[in-house]
C-alpha cells in the first residue's frame, strides 16, 4: 500500500510538473495536519495513561509496606504513603518541576530553575509534543515514587512530623536536583550517562535515602539481639503485600513504557512494546530466581523473597529496558533476584533495620540497573559507573544530613513507649483493625 | 477497503498517465479518511479506557465503605456494592439510558424518553462520534457511582431487600431524570448551568440520597449517647479503606478526563491533560488541608479525615476541572478539605449517622463543586446556584419519600437483634472473616 | 497551525493550477503514511493496554482464591499465583509461544513449532500489524490466566513443588498446544470452530485442568462427612475475594476487547465497543441471576454465589462477545449465573472439593460460552460442539495423567499433619497474618 502510494505520488509529481493536471494539494496539506493532530492525541493520551498507572503504584507501595509491618503501625504507614503523594504533588508543582526541568537553554550543569508552577500553554499539536499538564502529571508520579520508597525503610519508629519534613525536602529539592542532572539536561546527561526510566534517578535515590534513614533511626526494638543476631519481625498481612506487588507490576507498565514519552511514530511504537515485554521478563526472572536462591539458602520457598525478587527485577530493568534484548532482560532480572536476597542478608549482618527491604530492592538493584545498562545496553561504562555512584551518594548524604538534624532536634524517632504501643495509637489515636484480636510482635 | 483502494489506485494511475482525467483528489480524500477513522478509534478507545477506570471506582467504594464499618457488616456492604453495579447496569440499559438521553430533538425540558435499550448501530467513523456501546458503558458507570455512594451512608442497618428496591429506583429513574436536566439537554442545561463531570449530577445526587436515607433510618445503635454526644464506631480495616481511596483516585482519572468525551483534536487533547492535572492537584490539596485542619481541631493527624479530604477535593473539582487554572484547582481542593471536616462535625451535631461521611464528601462538596464552577470557572453564578440547589433537592426529596415508604412498609431497617448480630449473619448467614477472633464495636 | 496549512494549501493550489511550480504530491503520499503509522501506534497501544489489564487479572485471581480459603493457606495460594505468572512468562517465552503460533505456513494441524523465543523485529508500521513483543505480552497473560485457574481448585492440599511442575507443563505445552488448535490456525480453526477470546481455549482448559486436579487430590480433610454430606469450609476474607472479583471484571475489559487485536479502522473500533458492553452486561446478569437463584434455593442472598455468578457471566460471554446482541449478552450471562450455582451443587453431590468453584465458573461456563456462540452467535453448531468437547477433554485428560503421575511419585499432596497445620507453616514456614488471633476451620 505504502509503496504503491509512493510510486503513484511520484508519477503524479511528474504529471503535475508538466501542468497536465491541475491538482488540489489543499486536502493533502489538511490531511497531514490531521495526522499530526492525531499523533498529538495519541502521544498525550499514552503519557496520560502511563501517568495514571504510575500513580497507581502509590497504592502498591502502601499495600506492600503496610503488609510487611506490624498491625500496630498500619495507620501510620498508610498515612505516610497518602501524604507523601499529596504533599509531593503540591511541592513538586510549585518548586520541584522547575528545578528538574530548568529549560532547553540550560545544559550540562548542576543546578537550575525555570520558575515556579507549571504552564497551561498547549504546545503545537504534533506528535512528540506533550502538554505541560501531562508532562507534570507523569513526572510528579515519579517524584512521589522516589519519596514513598523511604516510608518502608522507616516503618515502625519515625515520627509522623519528621516524615512530613522529609517529604517536603525530597520532593521539592533532593529528587528534582539529581533528576535534573540526567533528565533535565544536567552534567550526568552531558557525560553520556544513561538511565531510561530511573533505576538510579528514582529508585536508587529513594533506596539510598531510605538506607540513610534506617541507619540514623536505628533498628526497631527487638529487631537485633544483644549478640547481634537478627530477629524476624514478620509482617501482619502478606495478602496485602502480595496485592501490592501485583499493583506495582501493573504500575511499572506505566513507569517504563511511559518513559519513552511518545508512542506515535513507527520507532516509538515498536520500542514501547519491547520495553513492556522486557519489563515483564525481568520481573518474572527476578521472582523465580529469588525464590530458588532463597530456597537453597533457607531450605524453604519464601514468599516475601519472591515478591521482593520480582520488584528487584523491575528496578534492575528500569534503566535499560529500551536498550537490551529479551534474553538480556531475563538475565538482568535473574541477577536482580539474587541481589535482593544478598542485600537483605547484608543489612542483617550490618544490623541495619530496613523492615521492607527498600534498600535491597530499590537501592542495590538501582545500581545494578545502571551498571547493566553499560554491560548489556551498550552505553559507555564509565559514564554508567559515575552516574551509579553520584546519585546514590547524593541521596544518601543529603538525607543523612537531614535525618541527623532531625535527630539532633529530637523530632526523628518516637519514644520507646510509643514504639511499643505502636504508632497508630501513639501518633494518630486510631487503630487500623478495630475489633480484631491482635498480639504485638515486639 | 484496502484492496479496493489498491485496484482503484492502479486504474487511476493508468488514466492519469493517459491524461484522460484531470487529477487525483482520491489519495488526498483517502488520507483525510484515514485521519478521521483514526480519530474515531482514538476517541472511542479513550472513552472505553475512561469507562473501565470509572468502573474500577466500584472496587474503590466497596473497599472504602467496608473498611470504615464494623467487621460484622462486611458481607452486606460488599454485596450492596456488587449488586448496585449489576442491577444498575441492567436497569440503566433498559430504562435509564433512554430517560437520560431523550435525543437531539429534545431540548430544555424536565422529562423525556428515547426508548428502551441501547442501539448497536455504529456512527460515521469520524473523530468525536462515539459508538453507543461505549457511550452507554461510560454513562452506566456514572449511574452506578451515584447509586453506590448511598451504600456507605446506610451501612450497618438497612435491609438488603430495601437496598435492592432503592437501587432499582435510583438507577432506572432518579439519577437519569436529573441527569437529563443537564447532560441530556434539559432545563438546567438550557439555563446555562455547568457541571462538567458531575459534582452535582452524580456526587451531590448520591450524597443527598444518602443523607435522606441516613435521616429516615436513624443512627446505628450506640452511635449517639442519651445526651446527644456522639460515639465513634471505628472502622475495622483502614488499610482496606486506604486502598479504596487510592483506587478511587485512579478511577477519577477516567471520571473527569473521560467527561470531555473526546481526546482527538488539538483542543480536546490539551484540555484532557489539564483536566487530569487539575484532578490530581485538587485531590492533593484536599488531603493535605483536611489533615492540617483536623490536626488543629483534634490535636492528632487523623487518617480517615485526610482520606475523606482527598475524596472531597476530587468531588469539588469534578464540575469545573476543565474551566479552572492549576492554582484554582489547589484552592478548590483546599476548601473541599475543610468542608469535609466541617461536614462530618455538622452531622455529629445534628445526630445524623453517616458511617463513612458520604454526605460531607459527595453531598456538601458536590455543591461546593457547583459553586466553585461559578466562582472560578467563569460560568454564570445564578445558573450554578440554581443547579446546585435543584439536583440536591431532587435527590433528597425523592429518596426521602422512597425511604419513608419503605419504612412505613416495615422493610427498611433490620431489627435491633439483627443489627447487634451484624448484617452478615442476620441477612446473609455468611461471615466475612471466618476464623478470626473479632469483637463487636457496638 | 491548521489555518496556516489551509492558506498555504490554497496558495499552492493556485500556483499549481498555473503550472508555475512543479507541485508536491509527496505530501499526499506522506499523509497516507502518517495515517498508517498512527494506526500502527493505536493498535499496538490498544493491545499493550489490554495486556496490562489481563495481567492485572493475576491480582484478581490471587485475591479471590485466597479470600475464599482458610487463613492458614494464604501464603501458599498467593505464592502459587505469583509463581505461575512468573514461571509461565519464562516458559511461554521460550517454548509455549512457538508452539501456539507455528506460523502462517502451518494450517489445520494438531501440532507445530515455529522456534524458541520471541522475535524483536518490528513489522511494517501499518494498522493491524502488531509488534511481536506486545503480541507475546498479551498472549502470555492469557497463558498465565489458564494456569492460575487451577490454583483455586487445589487450594489447601497440593504441595508447592507439585504446583511448580504443573505450571511448567501447562504453560509450556498443554495450553499452547490446544490454543494452537484454534488461535494458531490448527484443526479446530480449520473446522470452523469459533472462540473469540477463549471461553474454551483459556477458561475451560483451566477449569477442567482444575477438575482433574481436584479429583486426583481428593477433598480437604473435613470437607465431606462419612455419609457424604458436605461441610462448608468458609473463606477467611470475603472482602479480599470481592476486591478480586472487581479486579477480574476490570481485567476482563482487556481480555475480551483486546482479543479483537486491533482497534483502528471503523469496524474494529465499533466492534471493540460492542464487545466491552456485552462483557459488562453478561457480568451483571450473571451476578443478579446467581443471587436470585441461590436466594430461592438457600433462602438467603449469598455473596459468594453472586461473585461467582458475575465471573461465570464473564466466562460465558468470552467466546461470543463480538457475535451477539446486547440482549443476547444478558441472556448468556443469566444462564451462566444459574450454571454456576448448579455446578457448585453438582460438585458437592459428586464429593469433589473445588474450594473456589473454579470448575463451575471456568469449566462449565467455558463450555456454555462455546455453545452459546453457536446458539446466539450464528457460528456453525457442530464445530462449536466439537470444540467445546475437544478442549475440555484435552485439558482434563492430560492433567489427569500428570497429577496421577505426581501422586504415584508421592509428591502431589501434603501430609495430613501438614494440611491441618496449614500450608503456610508446613510448606513455607511463613504465616500470613502475624499477630492476629485466628482459629482453624478444619
């Protein structure tokens, strides 16, 4: 069809040139316009749907984190997940978005600002152009993801007020600044560092912020014995956690494919489909390999390890899902599944209490995603290494400073009594499961 | 089609080569056609996805309402949410749709009917034309939303049979009739009243129907003391309620953006994106402000207030999400957050028992949405005031009559014994949480 | 933009008419191209979204099955649902996909293989062409659906290892082979058998595999008395099950509409909308009729019957959702609602223990869907009968053999002690609800 049309067009060209026929290119010009306007609709609709899927991840994180913790801290964790999204939207709207996208003129730097708020001006209606509203919606969902990763790592002991302060700082400043380094055209981008959908920009940042918080906070009461050996403090609802993981998997189909930022145009369409399948393959490999590896280590197939393995596979493929083959996606996911189990054991040995495995899943595998982008994705290895150090260090150090200040101010951790009672009662005077007979696991 | 085009193209080629005919608008016309057909696909796909998101809200309502009530009424609430959707689909298909859309000829009236059932005839395949099937699917999801709002307000005491009767009446008659007043081209529309996605048409109708039900039913046993002071009857699963709120937020991205009914065409595309972001901003502001306001009043950050604040923000922006700026969306959401808290306190003072806050969220903020459309959206204020009175009054009065009849017939409220046992056992002989040790909170 | 194009077009028109410039019909050719490329984006995006919705059904199945079983088997059921997806993705990628789609050359046979893995080569960018990546993603979600249906039927007694072996066999071989008979151009397709979205190919296969498993395994301890009378072993969380059913309903809007495999082009667009509405109508009728029928039989409105009725309606419409009218969809759903209740009673009488009703919902109604395709859909009845026998027999017999082998090898069923303790502790040493006081129902 295309070929015939082309041939026909060329033939027509000749005829027109000879003036034999008068020819009405009016309709043709109009029709090009229709195609462009349709492409504009397609691309913006695609990113809108992707944004909705990423926002759905907030529900996934809330369910995963809540289920993996004690019943007595349920309201607190849910509230943190609700409010880091809500506060995050407002702060990223006013400040973060302008910091993350300092404008086209800006290039290669460390810090820039294009102004407060988000424009309502529609761009030219052609494919590839995104309305600022949907671009903001997609980006703010990413910011909220980075922020909410921390809520799992600090579960059961961080004061609600401290978490609010943290949320303001990370969504308004910390995430947008390092995000700009790559996605806003900053120095990491200029260096050739590649991070397609944010293994580092989003996940490692959140994972290392969580690690900083876990270190400064110290472990929950009873998490480690006097001799340093760990006690498991099992979650109170693994059905909820499993649902959360399924929701995160679904949301990731917005996170990764959406990061192409366009689907109209043959190449965009095709690569989005490859990204989606790579995402699924890495997730599957992560779950299966984490299950097998944990089974070998602990002699039992462990559900939470498989769940975290799936998430680890997703984090690992995030930076490179557009750059690797299907078989490579399986390898990246498989390695991620092992790293999750190893990371959890490492934290135990270091006596760091990360109740949901936020660092192994998002921090460690964020770095793995960045390196895998060099190993399999063909992107320059040196730039990948630099980016895979710079962003975790940025997230870890800035957040370490913040949490140390909060600690010094005495507003970081709840009292021993409040922790034993549970944060739901002590911080919110609300119980999550009224009427149920529940025993504390601490 | 393709084959014909090919054959025709080759034929034309020959004719053109011989100079017999003057020129080929064929391809151009064909290409315009492709653009139109693509726009038809884009618009219908968009509304289909929006309809699916709105249908997902049924899950959200079910989770919110169930979690905010006693464990012993879980099966009953879930069943009501399942069956108002199921019955609603059937009744809206046979009767409601024809009442709500009496046809193009109809204009400015109070009541009309275009016939039973839904056509299967495809429209011309151009952008902006919707297949009746998807138009029905989208609209029936709205009808089910209006209906299901009430299930929260009547929780714990209304007989299942009474709820079935109510469902039939509201989805077949009450909602479609007032819906027609605005969206079917009725008198409110002729008056200039504006309600983009249904702050009033859907939410206030449901909210005031719920208020009527709550008043006629009376409070649950133990909800108010002899001196009139209220007792909280806490929900049994705030994790479920939080999940429900996240699902409602996600579903609202179908509710509001979908109400544009088209996304192809530059202006449609752009406004859909603005609508989506306004929706997110108002929700965020509602959650944050309700949290802060409740914190000041009650000295503790209260999760259920923040959850309802988010929903209130969504209801408030629904009528005007296409007409206001981002900053105005934040203001509308912020006011909604305050109104939710105020509304809940008002009901307590009036000794009206609305277990989930259906009226503050959907009723009071439905009116706020209608007024905000005048204040910020530039729509004529008088028409907004009339619409913001007419629809709530219609919903309240018709439902008050219905529930009074059901009460007089003795089929509205369960017996005292049945209420104490819980509706799961007394109405369904099913327990929701078999094996769990649960204490009643009444 | 449009105006400029129009003006430019008119100007060009004049110039061409005078023969001053040679005229660029290139635009016309280009515009046809834009339309085709847009259609390619639309179709692939549509199938991508549909695939995501179908994948979401895994969460639905996990919630339905978990909630309908004892609390003590929660981790085990969740794990089975997680891992049949994860393992299924890997095996269907390497083997199943090549078995199911042996290629265009293949026609009418029983068995074929087009090779290992999935191509990354993009097709020509025109409407109707799907990238292999998204085709795989959509198809693997179907394979996982067929596989995961069984996890409900075997709940509470099958060893985790046995389930892993089963998963490998069904996703790599059993499902793809019979799937090919119809969708890969095999003998059932050549015969004229019609199964639009898989009432038989997916649901009946899974349902009858589950029946085979339930028979070989035998009932759970305490499920039937010595005199053959059944004891209900109630589920531990009907809120979770209800959420699962809502999620499945949502996912089915990917399952059925997505099976058109294209939405661009007027006919595709229109039929997708009809499919979506037929899906909703059949689901609604299934829920309402199952409720009424069970109410008559058991004197109480039973939530689990209504939930399964809704699912039964969905299964019944799956084969014929593109071939029947709205009214016929209601009839198909209504019959499905009755069949669900009848099927559950039949299993009780036969002393077969299918804890979630997998066979009544997916097996019996899968066959009903196939027959209804002949009765209402106008497809040749003989072919429908043959297909509606062949696929269930294939699924039942192959799986019967597999489970008998596993039983003979002593790795099918857990010990009596392990069953009493619950599979969470005995198989995984993990409890799902740590801290909650729970009594066993066996």
